[in-house]
């Protein structure tokens, strides 16, 4: 029972560490946890998919991210649809 409680707590802490790509700091290594919004299919088509590790290179009106060795620019609107966690 205590082990189950510890596992549940660890899952809750990990879930709380999630943020949108727009809110993540530049220079961070991130893992995509979920795509959520109207542009999910478009994001998948350009290479963003769940469990993929990415780097956020710059921040601003448009974000620059490194995905599978390719640099991509995303608007804040698209970045708000990408839920990430720190690696």
C-alpha cells in the first residue's frame, strides 16, 4: 500500500512538471508528452510527436526548436499546443 502511494505521488509530481513549449525556457532539453489542440495533425506532420526529445533554442515571437537535427520555427499559438517536460 505504501509503495502504491509512493508511485501515485511520483506520477503526480511528474504530471505537475509539465508545461507548454511556449512557457519552457530557451536552451532546455525537453520531451514532448502530449499534443493538444486544433493543430495536432499539422504538428505531427512537421515532426513533433509524443515521447520525442527536442531542444528549445530560442524564445520570442517565434520559437526555434531542434527536432531530429532539424531547426523549426513555431509560433506561440502552436507552442501552446505542445505539452512538454524537462529531460
